[in-house]
C-alpha cells in the first residue's frame, strides 16, 4: 500500500511529458478512444474528452457573457438619457422574407398551411359560404354588410390602390409613408402637381408574407402602417370589434367621418389558413394604423360619386368567386347600377396575364359576371399578385368591349416580379389589348435577372444549409479517393487535366454502379429537378432541362470532391498533415511553449498535480477536437491502408463529420452559383420561373401605388406614383417629433403624420415620381356603344 502511494505521488510530481508517463491518467484518457490499429495508443483522439473540453469552454464563455450583460441590467439609464436614446433608435422593421432559407420555420409552416388549405378548404369548407350564411339581410343587394354607399354624395373623390404589402418593413413603410401624407407635390414635365391624400385606400390582397399568422400580420403589415399614420390614442391592439363600424367619439354615422378609410380583399397567401387571420385582423378590427376599417366581410361593393362603383371580389384559392358572391354582385348589377354607371372590378389575381402565361382558363364566374351582367360597364380591372406594374388598354374595334383597361399593381411592399416574361400578351375576352406602361421596363427587368448569378448566395445565405448538405450526399460514398495522387504523375499539364476528367468520369460511374447513399441522392436530385421545372413547358423539355440542371450539380459536386481529396493528398505527401498522429497541434503548442515561455518555477507541473492531470489533458484533447484537418488526414490514411472496416463506428462518424465540414464550406458557393445560373437562363431564355427567379433576389425597390381622382364631371383620372429606390436606414423625423400633439387628436389631421424619415439618400416623399397617367371618361348619357369610348 505504501509503495502504491509512492507510485501515485511520483507520477503526480513527475516532469511534464506525454500522457503515457502517467499510468492512471493514461488509462483514464485512452478509455473509449478511437482506434485505428487496435493498439489503444494515447496519440488518438477521444470523443469523450473532446465533448467534455468543449462543454467547459462554452460554459466559461457563457459565464463571462452573463456577468457582462448583468452589469448593464443593474445600471439603468436616467429618464433624460432614455429619451435621448429613444430619439436615436431606428424602427424595428422585418427583413424581406428569405424564400430560399433552409432554416426558416415560417416557410415550413407556409408549406404545411398550403397543403391543409388545398386539402380542406378548397371544395370542402369555404369561409365565403359562412359569411353568406351569416348575412342578416335577405336582400343582399341592400345589405349594409356588403354594400357601402357613404361616399356617393361627394362632388369628387381621391382614392388609392395597392396590393401585396407585408414583405419587407422598409418597402412597406415607404409606400405607407407616401399614402399617409396630407398631400404630395410632384414635378411633372414643367409643372408641379399636387395630389391630396386618398380618402379611401383599397388593398388588393396578400397582406403579409409568407403565411397569415399573428406575427406576420402584426410585424409585416400593421407595424409599418401604424408608423406611417398612428392609430387613435384609445386604440388597443387586442380589441375585437363586435359591431362595426365602431366610429370615433363625436361621429354619428360613417358618412360624416372625414378621415381616411380602408377596404381590402384577401389574396392567396391570406387564404393559407382558411381566412382565419384575415377575418380576425381585418373584419373584426377597426383600425389599420390611422385608416378606419368599416369592412365586415372579405368581399364588398362601394358606391362612389358620379356613377362610379367598385367591386372587391374574393377569389380564395380557386381563382374565382363562389356562387353566393356571384349572386350578390349579379343582383347589384340588376337593381342598383345604372346603364351609364362605370364599374372598377378588383381581384387579387390578374387572370388575364396568368391565363395567357400558363395557357389556362380560370375565373369563369367572374368572366360571366363581367360579360353578361356588367355588359360594357366595367371600365377597369385591377389586381395585384404579380409584384410589378403593367397597364394594357383595349384597342378600338367593332366588337363590344367588355373591359377597357387592365391594370396590375402589386408594388405595395413585396419582392419585385419581372415584366418581360409577359411582353407578348395581347388578347383577353376576345378583345385585343396593347401595352401602355410597365414598371420596371422590359429591358430593366431582363437586366435585373442577372443578379441571380452575381447575388444569389449573398441574398440567400441560408440556402447554404440545404445546398451544402445535398452536395455532400451526392459524393458521400466517394470519400476517400486514395489513388487521387496518380493524376499528378502525368508529365504535362494537358495529361494531368485529362487524367482529372477521367477520374471524374470514373467517380460518376462508381456512384451509379457501386454506391447506395450517393445513388439515392442522385436519383432524388433528378426527380426534384424534373418536377421543379414549370409545367408551362412540354414534358420532353421539362425532362431535358431538369436533367441538365441535375447534371450540372452532380458534375460540380464530383469536381469539388476530387479537388478536395487531391489537396489533402498533396499535403500528406509533403508532410504538412498526418505527420504525428491526432495530436500534432498539441505537440506544436508544447514545443512553442517550452521554447518561448519557460517555466523555471515549475508552475505548470504543480497545476498538473493540483488538477490531477486534467490541465494538459484538456488542452490536448481540445486542440485535437479543433484540429479538423489533422484528424481527417490521419483517419484517411488509416482507411487507405486498412480499409473503412478497420475503424470503429465512432471513428467513421468523426471522419465523415470532418469531411463534411470542409466540403460544405467548399461547395456552398458553387451550389449557389449553379442554381442562380439556372434561374437566370430560365427566366431570360425560356421565360419560366418568374416567381422563383425574382423571389431569390428579394428586391425591395421599385415600389408604387395608384392614385385615382373622380372629378366633378365624372371623369376618372388615374396616376401611378413610384419610388425607384427604397431607403434601408430610417431616423426619427424631427418635424413629426416637434409637432404639437393633442391627447385625442386624430393622426390624419397632423401636418407630419409619419414617425420615420430616410436617414440617408432621398426620402420617398422627395423621390416619388409619376410612371403612368391616363383618364377614363364618364360614359355619356346616350352612348353609341355599350362600352363607351376608349382613349
């Protein structure tokens, strides 16, 4: 027993050396270690020690962070400091939705909600039927839940239209800020035009992205509008409106309310949860910022001054209105709308463009309503869904004109869509149309698509999670390539390049003939690539394009795998890796420590004694855990000598994890480049993937809204106002901050209603300009044709 104690003491106080000099510690350290030769040498990494050492390091870092932040929490700012800081704060806007994120739970929820909606709500349960069943008035044409005529006695009226709003906070707020201004003064040619604020705001669906949830509606839709025009002081976000309209104090009826109002229809994204969130936040709330919400249902009709009407249609996920909705508007056409009245029809989807693009025919009920009931009284159809601006006007012809103008404006805040893919649209409802205005222009739209090659990875860095993993699966079975160095045995560079491509070809054949994991990845990639190609193309072209797309990815993955294996092999043969086992980094550290940091007092030896040998062991195994190239090279050499079967399961897992880390870093730029190039070719050469190729760019610029003016003579002036570049930085508007505010003052009465202004560059108020203007004349008392004149 006494000798045993002496042995322990001598081991504790022995000079610092290798782990084999400490019998007890050595047995403890090599317990559970990976073995490449079955000898249990202490020069091999232990996963137990690696995990333990990493845990200790993270715990220490967490302790330091907690203590440093705790100091700030216990020293609060004074009131004056807090007020000063508050004025320097920026709005907490949400970024543009990362549609190609592999880590976004919102996107997975969107896919799930869409599947449930298509399965459950399409054709089985329709919220529009529930709204019709709850209508209190048997005569729907006189229903105050659906028909609003409180604006018809005005001499003239200004109103606005936007669609596709709640994506990025910067873009949505830029549009809302323009809508909220008491007036906009814009230079046009040699004159300056003044546009009063619209008394009515119409929103054409897709209020928030990517799915209708409390978070997306509140943060992406309500928040920017509330910053642009604040709700009343008594407004509570949690309030539920039971009996609408809930008018402000002192206003006896809706007709006497002088503030801006808002009506909106839902889009396909609003229907992903069966319209639940839309009903809760729109039909059962009274305020969108400072805009009053009288609306009770998801569709409505508005009677405007001088014989103008607005039909707001809810197409749900069908792309069409239901029978109950059709009945309401049909009875309205028969009972209320005069022969010389004019109607503006708002839908979410512009089926005139989408049906032409997809070679489809949708919206049969809407078409029947316009052709058989309105009979030429539909002067304008408006929609969103496509996030750009386009206007087509009917060419004069002998046949009856069902719709005079077709207008798409989805520039309310969502990412930009291309215009050049719809360049050849000409015919709708049997009438010929010509393009009058596009924003952006066809040429600009085509040039913007180039960003998929140059900016795809920068805009969608979360895509690396998916892309790197897919590439690794494609070549998983090919690691390691033990004979890769023979490529460099050729005398000439031409021979080496030829040998490299021969090795690539052989690796691809090996994947197809011998591997299981990589072959499964290849087959899956081919199937996904085929189904990813839009059905606009024929099946043969889809198969060819999908195969070329998948082949580009497979070739790139194999090429990167060979380059990585060749680089490791060169390092090994030049004695840069795999020279001293798993602990090369630790031995280099001990060598530098002994040369440059001598320990004449024996402090390190005493620390080793006091920590029972944990002091050098922790450093040793922590360095091994982070010395990934060495671990990978040593294990690779073992596999090449003795085969993968010689490694225990833990050793094989650690090897492939190390390989994955380096291969993932190497492959992610390439997978983004290949995929971005595919999108660019498709959008500019084949005019497909218009949604995928532009959602990837997450462009917040090119925002617009359309402002209408019903003149006293009944003519309708239409102006589309746009901002080419949306600010990214905002600051507190000093004019808003300095303006006196009464306790119960309505925000629409203020001269400066918006809280934030641009911190750099032009503010939207100063940058806004007119991109399109036209006039729709009032139908004369005795029209010569049912459609009236077009100009």
